[in-house]
C-alpha cells in the first residue's frame, strides 16, 4: 500500500468547508504527514487517520495555512500519551515557535520530538524501506517540496515455488535480496527458480506552493503521482504569478514535462466555490488528473 | 442585545465534534472574542459570526486549547483586508509567539494589533459603553477570567412623553443623563416627566480554567450570567483537583455562593461522549443552569 489521503485542499483562507493544506501518505505500515494546516487533527479524527502511526512530519513552508495545526497535533499526541519519537522536517524558524508555545503552556511532551531543519534541497531521509528528498520551490518565502520514494527488494517471492522447493520462511528475506538457497543435502536452488523480478519502486512528489517553474519538472521527473498546486484557473495566470502560485494549465504542463504518470491538483483559492472547472481545465491538457478532494485516498 | 455565543465547549482534546474553547460576546454593535482554540475561524464561518465586528479579543491563558486558533484568525483577518485596529488582551508571552509566526511568514498585518499584556487582576478596559475586568483563577499556569459589564444611562426615554412635550431628538442623550429640558419659552420640563429609570446594567463572567475556588464567587458576585468550567462530573472531584479543574457540583456551588442569576457550563473533558449528566448534576444544585452547546446564543 502506497497512497495519499487528502485532509485539506484549500489555500490561505478556509472556505466552503475546504480546509488548509494537509495530507497523509501511507507506505505499508508507515504514515507520513505532509503539511498541517489549522484543523488537521480534527480532519484526522473525521477520516479515521491513526495519528499514533505517524512518525515523520514534513512541513513545506511557514505560511500559516501549511502549519498552524501542527502545535495542536503535537500537544494532542502528548495528551494521548504518545511515547514514540517523532521526526519533524521543516524550515528552521519553526523550532523556536514550537519551543515558545510549549514553554508558555509549561508543557513537556512525553515523547522525543526530533527537529530536522530543512535549509537546502537534498535527501533528508534514507532507510531500507523508503527515502525522502526535499527540493526547493519558488514561493514568497523559503519553500520545499518533498518526494517520497519507496524502496523495493530486487526480487519478490514466488509463493508456489517456495512451497514446492520447501524453502523455510526464515530465508525469504534473503531470497528477496537475490540469494540462492542451499538445501541440507547441499543442493543449490537458484534464486530465479523461486522468485520473480520485482516491480519498479513507486514515488510521490508533493510540490508545495510555487510559481510556475519548469525546473520543477526536472526535479520530480518520472514520479508515479505528482501533487501540484492549482491555486487559480487558467485565466488568472497573471494573478497567480504575482502571488507565486500556479494555474491549472501550468500544473498540467509541469506534469507533462515531468513525465508523471498521474497528477493530483489542490490548494484552491477560496474565491472559487466549486472545483469542476479546475478538473476540466487540467484534464484538457493532462488526462490523468484528479482533484484532491478531502477525505479521498489516491493510490500512488 | 447582550449575549454570548458558544463556538467551542470542549477541553484539551477536540472530541465528538466538540471544539476547544471559544466564545463570542455580543454587546449591542460590539463583538468580543473570549479565547480562541484551534478551528475557531471555521466555527465563526459555520455560525455566521461577523469577524470584522470583533475589535477586542481576550485570552484566558496559554494552554493551546484556549489560543491555538488565534494566529490563524489574525492572519485571515489580514487576508480579508481588515484595517480597523484590534485589541488583544492576553498573558504576556503570547506577544512573542505571534510576532515570531508573522515574521516566519514575512507577513505584515494590514491592521494595527494592540497587544495588552494581562499580568495582574484589575480593570483592563473602560469606556462609556462597557468595562472589562480581569480576575485570577487558580490553574496550572497563570490564568485569567474576564467580566464584561455593560454601562447604562441612568434614565431611558419615555417615548410617548417626549413626543407629547415636543422635545427634539438631539436632546435625548442629555435626557438619558438626567438633564431637565428648557423650552424656547423658558418652561422647565423635569427630567422625570419624560424619562423612566433604567434597568440595572448587566454583566457576564467567564471563569476560564480553574480548580474549585470559593474566592471566585467573591470575584464574580452578582453577575447575570456566569460561565464556569465543568471539566468533570461530580464523582471525579479528586481528578479535577489534581488537574486544576472543576466538577459539576462545584460549579453549581460557586454560582450559588456568587448569587449569579444564571450559570452556563462547559469545557467538558473529552472522556465524555454525551453531556446529559453534566446538565442534570449541575441543575440539581443550581436550577438556572444551561449547557454551553456549540452554536447556541445565550442572553445575558
């Protein structure tokens, strides 16, 4: 399972029951929270997100609609008795803001909060199951997008064959890495006999807030699912540029240039009551587009 | 019109679609916001509160469930182009927290935010229409309750009589202050002939978070409407005391001792799914009790 669940899809002002930016990426048994606008913890309750499963949070930038819900979520995690460490990746000034708020409340979180300041693009997380890369976007203040890439074993188990060759389950992990199996009698079972080539690892890119910038297409080249903001409809290109945001047509162009398989659009301006035109305009230029509707989970 | 509208009635953790503390007091054409938990701006939209009418905000203390929604509200007021000054009364450390968050976003609010640190009990606001007094409560961190008192002219106009005596409307304000009217011919119309004694001015006390403390009854003596927290039911007195909160029976006792006309209870622990028992227990000891249900407006 590799998927993203949208908790908030609106830009600066909450409107029409749309909430500021927040989304949860599920990668097998891991949950990652990307951005955390005001009300995210309530949206988590509404959509039954298991917040105890979140060990990594990524904040794109310090405009309030992307992080004002974070301190409430952290405090609630504490009240609920969390003790697992939590890793927070965000622009550096957030650390002081959180510290001051905890101090003002005389609150000591019962878990360790590891703050990782994100100050430049590059890989920020790498472990055997996944990696995360930060990339810069062009916005009014320092802003980062994030790419989550799963890692896969080179081979996957051929369930029929491992039974046929009577290979113990304890050896499966080694099989996935490509090892041959040697029986008690010294017989060598070639790895290819009991495994299959694995699928290519999948990837998800969240492009945060950004002006139209063709460099982003390079940065997110080939991702399976690309989330790109579309704050405005296509006829508002000038307004979008002046506010360092993007239109529908521009997001479609980035997805096209990047060779993304699918495009997810969101961060809608509160001047729009309905979203149909966003989908229609973007699909016209990039067919594999979906609206980031709140409460919906999109497979990556 | 003197009334309070409840936007949030829950304690620390949002639960069962109950929100953290926030309430709006309407006094004629003025709105006052008291506390501003996360999601308050969304609750304002839901219950059609005209945020542009709010010129004074009072924050009781710096536990997050009482102020984490403030920065989002201020930012949204700015995005909506507010230019009226806004007066914020709160414990001193909040100023730095707000400043840091605005700096991190490179945001300059387009209106003047007057920060008034509340550091000790006493009158914090006094004008011809109303006054506001802060009083200390006993909680885990410095915490203040607020009493809003309307002011009334000593006399009110007797509409029939002013017409009968042909008194110009321009003189009504002086009549309300008790002045006699002198006609062009030098005839003196005694004030009592054209006015009536006014009703006693009304008052509302918000007691914030507090342990059971009989001194509060003194501080809020004789208010028309008393808001007192009831975080727990009566059987949890020990737990309430250990966390510096109050039970139903204790809130009723304070209302009784204070000689309050009516009692409003709220700040319910998220361990309770339903609130019927809160009302029943409190009413048993103080009949004029109402539950602070969200979206409801209570006349003062």
